[in-house]
């Protein structure tokens, strides 16, 4: 029993230490450092021809409540025009203790980005995905992510569903939206984004939904 108690205390101490460390780190909006700019380019997320210049992007540092029930520091890259409002939304999510799986800058733009699809991410210079239901394989429109005006929140718990289906097997159980579990977008989360005028991909008409997706124009 003594060994079990020591293990439990050690685990509790680790969570407390992580929470204290994240709480002490600075939050707010800042210009991208040279190292962050290089990381975004190296990850293939920005290139010449993207609809926004690197100088138009900002990094929003915010505290978030993890699935481990500890406080962490996340960083989202967005357009300078929406940076302050995005910071406000994440502050609201933290206050309501909405769990986020991973929002670390390095997980999205690091040398070995998380390929599991569980990262809460924002900026990615790419074309908008054509609807799988339309039969049109190409599109000539930029994704709202390419403008730095969109955020994907907890992709596993809030999957992209094309024609009523998802390719992510770990997200299959989350297609049943009436069965609420931690990390799933709630009316309170939607209200937090709606308070800054952002729309939700879960409100799209038809069988294609993007439950993780929030953007300035809802697309």
C-alpha cells in the first residue's frame, strides 16, 4: 500500500508541477519569432504565394485545460486582425474547463509534427477541400486556414464528416453527437466563438460536417 501511495503522490505532484509551470508562462499576442517563422516554413505550412504574408501572422499564447486535468500553455498562429479576439475565446474555454488534447506550437510545426490528427491547430496555407459529396476533386479557393482565420478544435472528438462518413477510425464513436463526452464541442463553446462573430463547421447544411472547425465566415 505504501508503494501505491508513493506512486499516487508522485503522479499528483507531476500534474501540480505542470500546472504551476504553465500558469507562470506568459500569455498574450506576439509577433512570430524568426525561429517560429522558420519552423512554419520547414513544416510546409507557408510558402511564397500564400494569401497572407508572414508579417501578418501572430502567435497567440494561451492557457488551456488538458485531458490530464492539468494546465498547459498552447500557441495558435492566426491573422493579426483576429489575434486578440482568439485570445479572448481561449480564455473563455479555459474558464469553462473545456479540455484540449494538444495545442503546443511544436506539435503542429515541429520537425516531427503530430500525425495523429489530435492537435488543435490553426494556420495552414492550403486550398479549401472540395466536398466529397460533390464529385469535384479540385477547388480554386483558399482555405480560411490559409488566411489565419480558422481554428480546428480537438479533431478526434470533433471529426470532419464527409457524406456522413469519417476516415478517422478513432473518431467513429464521436459521430453520434447526442452522446456527449469531454472535448466535444458544446453550445457553450459555440457561443464563445459566436461572441467574436465566428461560425461553426458543424452547422453546415447537408451530410458534410466539420465539427472541429471554426472560422470568421463559417467556411
